[in-house]
């Protein structure tokens, strides 16, 4: 039995989480479409997990996964914009 829930319904909303830079506030959550209330509630929860947390912080990876699960539960598609190609970090950390 799988713990992964996949919805066949279209997303209720779409948000982009954008890294603003090394000086706080580091993050902005932008709603591209969907009910404004749903987007604002999600934005509040996401920013609570990300406040004062740059992407280089070890806690970022755990909180990012929590935000993604929250988006899945709420049927909100989430896009991350860190301002660079994330595969470069993954390749560097794996020793390639």
C-alpha cells in the first residue's frame, strides 16, 4: 500500500516559492492562480517554515519537504525558484 496520494483533480491553486537572496526576508510566495484565501493560508504556513532560513541551512531540506506535502494535501501545485539550477548542488554534493 502506498502512502503517496495522487489526485486526478486539477490543482486548486498554484504557487511559486521564490528565493529573494541572502538578506532576510529570504522568501516570497506568489500565487499564480486559485482561490485567494487558499493561496494566502498556504503562503502563511510556508513562510512560517521558511522565515530567516536560507536554502543553505540544513533545516531547509526538511521544511521544503513539509511544504511540498502540505501542498499535496491541499491540492496546490508548488514550484520552487531558487534562482539557479538545483541539479548543480545535487551533483556537487554527490561528488560528481
